[in-house]
C-alpha cells in the first residue's frame, strides 16, 4: 500500500506518520504506533480491551512461528473487511487502535 492510501485509511483519526520497519511500515499517530503493514496487509493495534471486538468482527490476530515452532501472537489484528468500503467504520477501527496505543503507555 502506498503512503497516500495509508493516509487516506487513517484520515478519520487525523494525520499519521509512516516509517519503514521490519520490511514493512509502522503507522504512528501523535508519536504512538497504531498499526503495522506486513506483507501488504494492514494490521491495527489491539489489546485485551479491544481484541474481543476485533475478533467478534471476524478479524484475525497476527502471529508468526517462533523459534520452537509455536505461534507467537502479536498485539495487531486485521481490519474487518466491511471497513474498507465504509470510511465511518474504518474511522471506528483506527480509533480503537489509537485507544489501545494510549492504554499501552499507561
């Protein structure tokens, strides 16, 4: 995804900063990481408070195979499909990601 597309995706939250990282991109709002792009997939930050809402909407948690073959779950979730066609719904999900980032610092 190009940076203009990412900025459009997050417009309901406000301006974002995009930084290259781990072969993908990190998306930041007001200095806090709120999303990562990995293998052309955008993943939003979630935590124990917001993850159940992501799961209920059919989103999946990002995981990779650890050193012993066990999956390592990361605090990032896919974006529910219907949000891609609805800017108001996308704004809801990116706000949840920012709220999770705020809680992570607290």
